[in-house]
């Protein structure tokens, strides 16, 4: 599908607490109706996580809608809803996919888990490339951190890095947020 200049796909990358979610929200602040797709799910009994989710909600305009889902392909394919989409975030989506596939376990990873995760990532990358919606996605930039101590941590880092690259390739604009400051990695054309 030919990219729509009026409907750019933007990927916002950054480390933990870099300000990436806030900057992504600011990109869509002029729109009264935005579909905010939260991929974090719920964590029963985790008061600190509930507080983080609440702070995100309070920061968003009241007119924005929230969908808590990891079915990003369906959201990206939905042409009936004209609202821009903000996906926060791809790292949490990948965590859910790895949970579903049992991919944290070394034996499961070797016995089809890796292929299952790769299929899901490829499907998401294809949906991103083919969407006609204005969409902003947030993801963690994992390539500048320490090497994880566990095999499961390394495969998560590597898989997210490849997913970020695939999404960036199909994005009209890629931004990197460091200490709340935005660096343009790939500028929007025109």
C-alpha cells in the first residue's frame, strides 16, 4: 500500500522513563478523538502498576478513548474508525505475545516458540505497513542497554529490536526520546 502523506505512521522510541509516551501523546494532542491502545493489560494486586496506569490516563484528554488490547492487527486494519491511533507500547505487546507462546522457556523457544513469536511479529509489521490510519506507536529502544543476564531476556531484547526495525522501516517518521528530548531519526517527508 502506498503511504498516505496525510496519515503518517510514527514510531516513538526511548528508554525507560525517557518521556516517550508523553511525547507520543503530544503528537496527537490536536485531535479530539484518539483511540489510545494500551497493551499493558492488568496486573492484579500490583498497586504500583495500577498507579502508573492511572497517571497515564490522567494525562490524556478526556475525549480520547482507551482500548486495552493486544490485537493490534485488527486495530490497524479498522477503516470504519477514522480516529488516529496511539499504541502504547510495542514492548508490552511483545511481552504478552511471548507469554502466550510460552517463549520465555528455553525448551519451548527451541521447539516452535521462536517461530510462533516471529509469525506474530511479522503479522504486526505487515499490519503496520498496510494501515491507512494515522498511527503513533511507542516502543522501548533496547539496543543501548546492558546485555540481559538470562537467555530469555536476551531473546526478548533481540526480538523487540527486530520488531522495532521492521516497524521503523514502514514508518514515515521515527523519533527517539532521550531525557525528554526528541531526536528525529527519520523525518516525515514533505
